[in-house]
């Protein structure tokens, strides 16, 4: 409860996840396992591919959206924020793809 109270006044707290720092070490176990299976990696291997970390960011944001959708009336403003953030993150991924092709 103490951590939650500190986060309430923190303007930098996690809301949409758009600016969440995502590294291999910070992934949930199920996220790591999913990525390892997708890429066919050994259990001790890591992926530091920026694209993959952005896909994790999008998946987490979609999870938040699904949770907030359960009570749309109380979360309408947050859902709008999240939708805007998803658009920006998707744009960033598109820029990364274009830059990797060029």
C-alpha cells in the first residue's frame, strides 16, 4: 500500500505504458517464455531486439485496455489516453520498420 500512495502524487507513474522502460530483465516470466518460443531460443538466451520490446509494450497496453474496458464508465478518460498512446507507439514502431529497411 505504501508504494501505491507514493505513486498517486507522481506525475510520472505508469498510466498508459507508453514510456514504460522495457528490458529483458523486466519482462514477466510468461513474456520471456513466449519470446523464447517464438524465436526458438534456448532457456538462457535473451532478445534485445528493439522491435520485440515495442511489441511487448503494445501487448501490455492492450492488456490495460481490456481491463479498463470492463468498467468503461469509470475509465473512459483513461481509455482515451491509452488509445492516443497506442497510436503514438504504433507510429514509433512504423518509423523503426521504415528506418531498418532504408
